[in-house]
C-alpha cells in the first residue's frame, strides 16, 4: 500500500490526535509566528518544528524507538521545548524531570522507567552522566551546551546545538497511535517514592482540548509560564500554546519577580498561570507598591485553592482578567474549574467538572452522600491515567470499577462536598482531615478563616497528636511584611470566624511555608516542625 495509491485513506494528523501533531499543524499554518520567547531569545514555529525533528532523528539514530522512554533534565528553555517534541516525534514516551531533582532521585526515576536517552543542561551533565553510567538502559546523553568531563563517559554524548546546526538527519515516522503512552509524569507519593503516572496521547489531547475550551483561549493569546515543565501544570502551558498556535513566554522560575513581571508588559501577556505561592508573592509585592497589569485576560490557579481574601487582591493586580480557580491531580490532569462569573457567588469552590467529564462523591464504604455532605471524590472521563508505571498495587487503589459496565474511574482519596448546583468544595486529603474532640476539622476551612485576618499572608493547618483530644489543631502563619499580629490576637480573630473546636491550639510563625516542587504546601515537612 502506498501513499500515491491510497492517499485519501491516510488520516490527517488531527485524526491521529498525537501530541506532536499539534506542532506540525501549527508550524504549517503559522511558520513565521513566534512560538516561544525565552529570555532574550525567540523561536518561530518553523524553527521549533525543525529543531524538534532533528532531535527526533538523532534519537532514532541511536535506536531510541517506540516504546522507549526519554528523560529531560533541563531548565525551562527553547531547547527543553524542542526536547519535549523531539522525544514525541521519535515515538518515545516523555519523562520530564525537575532540574532541581537530586542525583539519588534522578537515578531512581531513570532506572525505574528504563530511560533509553537523557537530555540535560550542561551544568547538570556531571550528575546526568553519573546516573547514566549506573543505568544500563541509557544509550545516549544529549547536553544543552558544551559540558566538561565527558571524555570518559560510558555512553555516547552529543551536544544538542551541534545536532540542531546539522542538515536534517534521516527521520522516520514512528507510527505511534493515540492510545500509545505519551508521557510518564513522576509525582511524589505518600511513601516518598516517586510514582510514574502514565498518560497516553489520547488522554492528554483530550485534556488539552477541554482546558482550552473552558479557559476560552485562542491563537492570539500570549501565555506566561514560570512553572517547571516537569510540573504538569507547566508542561500543559507549552502544550496548549503550541496546539493553539499561540505564543509562550517561557521563564525559568519566579525567583526574580521583577524581571518576570516586566515580561508581562514587554510582550503583552494575556494569560497568567499561577499557584498559591506565586499569588502570595504577588500580593506581598502589591501591598508594598501597587501592581497593575491590564493586558492579562486570564488568571489561573491550581495546586491548592486560593483563599477568598486573596482573590480580591489578585483582581486589583489584574483588573481586566477572568480568574479561574481550579482543582486537579496528575492522575487525570484537571478535574474541575469555577467559571469566573461564579467567583463571588461560590467563594471557596473549585467549581464544576471540566468539559467532557463527570464526578461524584462516595463515602469510604462506597455509599452515596447527601448534598452538602463530605465524600471522597471519584472522577470519570477520557483524561484518566492508564495507571502507575511498574506499580499495579498502587494502580488498583486509585483506578476502581465504575458504575457502568466495564468502566474504570479514578478514586482520588480527596474529601469534597458538593452543593446543589454541582459545585465542588475541597475539604482535604483523607489523611489531612483532623479529628479533634470527636469533631472532624477541614484544614482548608481553618486556613481560609486565618487568611481572612488582616496581616496574614499565608496559613497552613495540620493535626498534631494529643493524648486527650486525639489531635490538636496547629497553624503555621506567614505574616505580611508590616504585620504586628501575635498569637493572642490571631486566636481572638479566628474565634470570631470559626467554631471553637477549629481554632488552632498551637500557632507558629514562619518566614515562609515549605512547598513541594509543585507549589503545594509540604505538610509532611510541617509535621516535623
């Protein structure tokens, strides 16, 4: 069968619905449009597609073919974006690893998934080569920049820029289909051992379409991303921009807010994705000197809910923006969003299921719960993971039989309540709920109350052991820079807002809250304070 004879029967890229096809389509429509801005550099759609294809050809020349895994251990950059699409074009499964990951954890991930190739920044080459030498599956290392100490490397080492400067190597279409794995996204587990969440091209393309639909994005948008691509929230900013034919302003982090915020004005940013840590930093800066960015039309938040008191200040910073409060987890990317028109009527809610999906709540025993009552969230939809890599036991705990014959649903382990309009309110993880004096306390409810107190910038609440109470409520507080709050004032203010059994017995002031790589409050570290 040849293309000439049967060309009408060969499906177009949109029908194949693989992640790399979105780049091919956008490069065909908008070859000279800027796809990515990174610092002072730019990359057009044509350049992104050509560079990605060269990386794919190089990987294939070293035998990296489906279903191989390719690890990316890079800071956010144009090259990291090319690495993402290059791995996908080669037919490999993408494994994006946070560049802050330490060597022992990097080694665990590489060996666990059996990476065939690693792409790293030059300053991370020594760590990468050490891991590669101890990992028999690795057959190639690509470095972003010239790295020292590679002469005695066990595996071949190539400099990425040399590949990108060559005429195109012999690239072969890998023949992957939508149900093939597209990405392994490693996320920390309760045991501390990272779990590899398996997502297919099909599930990720569905999530892309659903998210861009409810965010009302289009090709004219300019999306800012300061989140690492290893965080799926960051990765999806890249994937969405490319699928839309939009432009992405890619920053390495939010460590220098002044520089990042200058990009908003310089490039006319229209979409600002954040996590509570970033929003808290913005609010802290806004309180010192008023900030205002009228070009931004969408502000999104996930990882943890924004306290209602913070939303008013985010509105001051972004006066023309629709604010989307959202909830998700790596195992299905995104669960829910609150339409911005409902923000004032539904304070504290993370909204309704994203388009094309459904949710329901059940008791730990699997029984239905009444409206307004707490239950464990179950998620239905095409965006669910296929499971955890090399972990059937963990998979069986999360993916359970649904109510329709043959259906599999995601049992999240998170407690929610749902109102009469179908809006969800996060109550906490199963192991976060505090049981004190015979009552169940939602840490989120207490945190919202504490953040409503003038002078409180951030708050985190956990349960600590108590021989009499079972557990006592303990709060960790980050004060605003000019606040003089003390423990007595804080308890008095809290007592005016919540029931007595919820008021923290213990209060500790911190300069900052410990966070995970994904921007969530690290409650396990707080428990050690």
